[in-house]
């Protein structure tokens, strides 16, 4: 196998590896590091011992992600304020059912739910449920028995289904919400937004200790609407709005003086009411929003 063949095989797998790594790690930067590490390991590997390059690459990338995730968990314990996954720009592609699957597996609410799982539960669930890997292959990737692999996926699936975080709200409802949210922040009128809120509405903001942001999540309509009226409206009313798909759903990027100040994404309940507002203000996580979309 020539060097060009090696590069071509890796390039074919790279988008899938990046999508898997991002979902495991919740960070584009860490995902790209994991994929780069996988590439370096691929370059150094003995090709004569590799029967299935795609399976080899998936295994190497997954194991590297698990190592990085364990290290990241220690860091996130000391994180200042709320930790949110790094927002990514996503593009609609493929058939409608594929677009729904993309949206449900990249949403901020889903990625936050994955944070509650062990690294191996997280990887097993993603490999089997999102990337359609059969149980024997997942067990081999994780270096565990198939019966143990099935238990990992079953436990993870139970958490995901109980939380109902893979529900996808119709685009028309998302657009209505965005219009009401813009009215609330730009004009200070919160009545249209209030009509769309779940009783369990929660607002989280991630500043990473680098910029001003909420230290803790806000819960309930009165708290969230009061914060929007008293804090977000005065601060954001003159910002430039760019509507864009973030993590598989409608979102918005707020700019001031040519600089991205925040990226806002949303989560919905099964009645298509707004359940979560996620505000990313950490400049390190905003800096990469113009990079290539993840699928």
C-alpha cells in the first residue's frame, strides 16, 4: 500500500472520526486533537497487520477519545461556572430522516446528558446507537466482552430515553421561538417568548471564567424571564444577529464591533416548548465557530 493510498483511506474516514470524537468529547478542539493523534498512529502502524483499516481507525480514535475524556473530566470538576459543550455550526445534508438523526445526536442537551455517563458507556452508546456499529465490533473496540458491551449500551440508552433529549422540534416552531427570543433581547418584550416556555425552563451560560457569565443555572419562568429583561436585553439589544444552525438546530450568533460575543442554542421538550437556553460566552469556545461544519 502506497503513502497516497494510506492518506486516501484516512481522508475517507476522517469525517466520521471527527463526528465520533466530537460527540464523545464535547469539544471540537479536543476532537481534532484525537483525530490528529489517530493519524499519527496510523502513519506509524504496520499495514501488514491491519486487515480492516476503517475498523482499525475507529478503534484507535475511540480509545484515544476515552483517554482524553477521562483527563477532561478532572478538568471540568474545577471549571468556573457552568460547563457547556463547544458549539458547532452544522449543515443540513442527506434525507430528512438523516437530518433528524444528525440534529438529535448533536444537540447541546444530548451532549450534556452524555456527560453523566462513564467514558465507556458514552463510547458504547455512540458507536452502537449513532454510528450503527454491531455489538461484537463495539466490544472489540472497547476491549470488553460482548455481554458487558450490551449492558453498557442498555444503561446508557435508559438514561437517554428517560431524559428525552433526542426529541427534534419542527423547524417552523424553532423559527417562531427564535423570533420571540430576538424580540425579548432586542426590544425587552418577553410576552411572546413567555408563551413558548416550558414550566421547567433552564438557562445556562458558559464563560469559562474568562468573561462575565452566570455562575449557576437559572430555573423557572420567572427567573429566566427576569434575567432576560434585566440583564440580557440591556446588554444585547444593539448586537448584530446572525441566525445559523448550531448543533443541529436553529441558533443565533451575537456580534458586537465585529467580534462574536455569544452563541445561543436551545433545547425543547416533547411538547415543542422551550426547555433549555444555552449561552456560550467562553471566547475559547467561540473562536472556532467559523470552522468546517460537523456532520
